[in-house]
C-alpha cells in the first residue's frame, strides 16, 4: 500500500541527500527533492481521500437503504400523500382484526339467540311455532355469512404480514443480522418467558397438538395425587388443603383421594369464571346496542330516499341505502 | 308479472358457506332450482351450457372476478339479457358505479339479510 511506501520514499530522499555529505546543495537539488516529495505526498493524500470517500459513500448508502426499509415498514405515511397504499397497512390490519373479532362475536350472539328462541318456543300453536322457527333459522343463515367476510379480511391481514416479513428479511440482510444473532435473541426471549406464559400458545393449528382422546388417555394414566399436588392451594372443594397437617389423628387421614371426582374436576377448571355472570353482562351490552340501533333505525326511517350520485363520495364505502338510490 | 319460482338460478361465490347461505335463503323464498359456481369462468361455462333466468354473483373471486364475469355475460349475445345481481363485500362507490356501468341489475352489500335479498329480487324480477 502507498502509506507504507511513503516513509520509505522519504527515507530514500533523505539518504540521497546524506550521501552527498555536507557539500553545498544547489537550489536545483532542493527543488528536485521537494518536487519528488510533493508528488509522493499528493499520491498518498489522494488515496486517503478516495478511501475515506468510498467509506463515507458506502455508509451513506447503507443508511439510506436502511431508512428506506424502515420507511416501508412505517405504519403511517407522515408526508400525508396517500398514493402509496401500504402507508396505512399496519393500522388497517389492526382494524381488520378488530372487525373480525366483532363480526364473529355478533354472529355467535345472533346464532345463539335464534337457537334459544327455538328452544324456548311454545309448541302448542303449530303455525306460530313454525313461523317462529323459520324466522330464527333464517337469521342463523344470515349470520353465517360472517365466514365469508372474515375470511376476506383475514387474507388481507395475511398479505400485510407477508409484506412485513419480506421487509424485515431485507432489513436484516442489510444490517448483516446473522443466524447466530437470531438464535441468541430467541434464546434471550425464551429465557424471559415464565413457565405460565410458556403454556399459553393459543389454539393449535391443524395437525398440531393432541386430540381429545389422547388427552383423555393422558388424564387416565396420570396418578391422581399428582393433580392435587400440582394444583395451587385455592381449592374450596378440597378440605385437605385447609386442614393443617399437625393433627396426627389415628384414623388414617382420607387425604390422598383415590381419584378426583368429576365435580371436583369441573371446579378446578371453572374456578375463575362465572358463566352466568358472563352471559348476563353480554346480554346487557347486547340490549344496549340493540336499543341504540333501534333508535337509529327509527330516526333514519322517515328520511326520504336521498338523491343518487351527489352524496356518494368517490372511493368511499357506501351503505346499501346509497346503493339502492343508484338503482332507483 | 308472475315470477316462476322454479326458474333456474345460478349463484356464484368462492366461499362455499356463502353459496350455502344464499341457496338456503332462496329456498326459503321459494326458489328451488339453484346451481352453483365458485368463480367467474366456471359460472360462464355453466351459463353458456344452460339458460338461467337469474345470476347472483360475488365480485372478488379467482381467477375470474364477478365483475369480469358480468362483462362477459353482457357481451355474450345469448346471455346479455340475463338479470344479474352482484352480492359482494366490495362497498366502495367506485365498485357500485363500475358494476352499474357494466350492466348489473342490482347490487347487494354483504353482510345482507333475507329481507334485502327479497327486495332486490322483487326489484329485478317483479313481485312474487
């Protein structure tokens, strides 16, 4: 490299000067040496310049690439131009998911209400009974359309996830994230997860997990005491946990039960939630919603059909009423 | 004009559940002669093989969308007069206008109910 040559060249020049002893130097000698020196120095600085420049440029490119990748991940476009559709992908995906949760909840409620109506119908009047069941069944069919709509929403969310996956992949390549880094961060994450959290994987995918018969088999194989000892204390049905041990009563304590009774088992699984209260709460919420909807419908009814096009802003979602207006 | 409840109807949707729902709602309204297709090209094939009195189609399907299917139907001399109702979750003004321009007879936004379906059928076919 040049920077190694530089001292050597200067050394050569100096040696050359020394060789001539203390003879008087002519101006031409000095000029010549200086020229050589300047030439060498220029070459040296030039290489330093280009090297630094190259480094800087690479750094700049690297930063701007990283910025681009991050920008494409950015949920909201801060510049405000929304011609780029992905600018609002993330919030959109969140809204889609919320809508899915809402739609499935509404459908479930509608279906259950219809089913309850059928169950509780008065069967003495056959005609009324038939009308009521027909109506309820129709509502069940209508409600089932949530599957189509949520399906479409889910595929949109999946698209967004794929997009993000690609971006992250590119970004990590750009930043030179290695397999080792990934493994390390995974491990660090795994270390943070508590035992309880590790058990919260959510619903299994098709083919994952075990089926009910395997679970039954597992439970039957399990020695009964294990269930009691593993279960934390708050067991109201378990008199044993309340009794402190230092009671050496002769009749051998009936503590270690032969098996957990079905009732006890139910209690173990249902301790925390009160289904009745849950249903009641849902009921109330539903009622409030219905009332609001009814009010809205009542106030909306007397309004005459709006004129077609003018109140249909382009690009916006329109209601069935708006569409009806179009078809006169 | 009396509506023949036995008229052949073609319903098109890529979601099987939706086909089933529409079929059941139609059945409830008295229409029993219903065929199904799961995308525009399949529907077009069926429509060319058998003369339908009504087509009810979704928009968003692969490979051929309901919109393309509609345009094909309107461009086909044999099929061009078939009543066509779009039933879709696409609810942007642009969609409705595009569909109307392409010659759709009516447009129902999902989710919809039996009453809406009946109203639109009456609007397109006449009272029944």
